[in-house]
C-alpha cells in the first residue's frame, strides 16, 4: 500500500509517543508558518510531502529536496526558530566578521546594538527599532559568493558540506572512500538507467528522489537542486561528469548509512539494515538497493534483487542520526537544564553491534559530551550542566563516527538580583546582582528597571549594579530588572523579599 506522511517543520516540533509513530512519523522540512498546526493524533494521511514507497522520497534524514530562492521570513523560521534573540544578543561585543549580515555594522569593529538595529529619532529621542524579519539582515543575494544566506557561506564555498549537514554528505577533501574501479551495469547513475515512460524505475537517484511539482513546498528535480546552490558548476564536475563526481560529496560511506526506522513490526524502535520496510532509506530493504544498483539477474522493482542484500551493504555501520528539534535552544548558565531532542536514527543495530547516539556541544575550542538520561530511536534526553560557560555552542548528535546536522544552543547569563537597598536621604535605590549587562541609549523600551510596575529613571547601569532615583523608600515595593538576556524580580528564590526595610533605609 502506498502510504503518505505529513512532515512537520522544526518550529512545530512535536514529541510523539511510541504508539503514535505508526500513524505519525515526524520529519523536518520548510513549511509556511501559516499552515495548520497539527498534533500527532490528527496527522492526515492525505496531507503529504513524501510517500512510502517513494517517489517522492520522505525527508526523514538529510537536506530537503526543495529550493529556497527568494525565501520569505516564514520559511526561514521553519528551520531557524527558537532562541534567535539570545543567539544574536550573545554576539554583543564580539568582532564583526567580513562579510557580515549586520546591516549597519562595520567588519573589524565590535557588535553593538546599532550594528543591527536602526535608530528611530522621530520622537525626539533615540529609540532602537526591533525587526523580526530574518531577511531584513540575512539577504538572499544570488550574485554574491559570500555574505548571503545558505550556500554562499564560506563553508559551502570551500565544499565543506558536513559543517552544516553532518555525515549525510561528505567534504570533497576529507579523503573519504570513492571507488576507483570501472563503472559497470550495477553502478548507480546520477539520474536513471531504466525508465517506464516518464517514471524512473531503477538504476539511479531519480527512482526515489524525483520531482513533485504538486507538493507543498515543491519537490525539485536533482539537477535543479544542485544547479541552484549558487556555487560554480566546476565545484561538482568537469563538464558532463559521472557518478564518481557525485561521490566526491555523496560517497558509499554516507549513502550506505542513510536509513530511518520503518513501521516493520519486527523491529519497531531500532534501525536494522535489511530488516526495515522498503522506502524508508537506502539500506532498509533489498528493494532500496535495487533502486540504485540495477541488477541484471532477475530482480524487479516489486521484488528483492538477487544480487544485493541491504543487510550486508558495504561500509554500513552506525547509521546517520538527524535532529529535527529541541524543547529549548537557550539555557541559563549556572543551572542544570534538561534538553529533549527529537529526530531520527538515534539507535541502530548492524552486524550484531548496537550503536547508540550521544549529544555533543562545542564552541570551536572545547567539545563536551552531555550526560545522557534516556534514548529511543527518535528522541534523546540529556542535561546541559550548570558549569557550561556563557556563549554560543554548536550542538550535534554523534553516533560512533557519524554526526548529525548542526544546530546552535545559546548559554545565556542568569539575570539575578542579590540585594536591594534604599538611601532615603539621597533618594537613591540601589540594586545589586549579576547579568544586568549594559543599557545602551535608546533601549529603554526593552532594557529597564521597574518599581511596582513603573519604569524608573536610571542614574547608572552596570553588569552588577543599578542605581535609580526614588522619592521614597517603600518597604513593600517590587523591583524588576529587565536586562538584555532576561529578567529578575526581587523576592523569592533566595532574593531579597523587599527592596527596602528598616535596616537598609537610611
């Protein structure tokens, strides 16, 4: 039976219970934010962006087969959703790179509020504007090699695809295995070998990765996808290349480890190459092998190949994990934080060996493996330790030598009030604490201190100390500090219950 599946973007990541997996397989794609938010129990079978068996291939693992030229902001947020303000604000004080997406920033100078936020002086004072449209800064500039979104990044220009996509694709200069024997009848074709009218039935990528112009978003043909990444044609091939050119990025080590957990009742909850239902990856079933390696000894598209067995695929070991989303992309330093990560392929068994995934974070200098609390084939729970310093960290799933796609988690400073005192004679309220950061001119609508809900004037503002003028010292007043990275209110949690009392009021 041809089964169709709904695909959810990360912005609507949902954690399905195991009993729901048969009716609702989560995967990730770019959908308009305006689509209806569906929960697992309501996944309609006729609302599709992929099929089992393909074509078109479901997007359980790897890059979506869709072009995003001239994207709209909602499409950006389908993948780049949570924690964005914190990620951007942690850049404050860092050196602006060249090229940069900061519309008002100068490469080589430190990031400031005005690097990204325009100033509005129509009221007679400086007010920073807050723009929520990603494309106001992250421009799509087709003619530029660097400085635009997606495949004109430095990593893409250098053909280091794994920087973003993980082990599902390889880097051209990583010395991965590429067959050097002559191309034969069973060598995959970059397109297709056997056609049934307009339909590719065997021998190439198009068997599963075929275009579907009726899908939303559109599933594009392979040649359109590869020719529209805005890098040089010669990046991939010399004139009319063959499969060996493709293998400079899509070698056997990656292709033979792409597999999702299927609905096969014999092994629900673990990926076992050769024992999965057909159409869920590259090595689940001998039917999957036949799609690429057209056999000449009796195989058919509806049956197993007499030449290939998915359970003994060369180079198969740990299959490639892939992340769809997390419960949060911002954590607070000084506090243990539990991360729930959902995705695909976190557990597999090959040759009697069970491979389990870990979660790693790195900042370009240090790499830390997070403590794993629980794991299933589609979810992992880990703890981000309170000792992790403030900063931006790449986060990935690692299974043996295979890495997932990359996301970013922001570790932000805790905004904390430790003491509130009031000098009645001087009419000054002093708030001590940490994580207050700076308060640049024009940020009063967002960065401020409130006393009983009323925004106070500021005498001075530093990371650990704020002073404000007051007309009196009320012992029952509530003080709230709204800082760049968060807010804190006096009272409770070990903080002073009152901003001023008989002992502290002079």
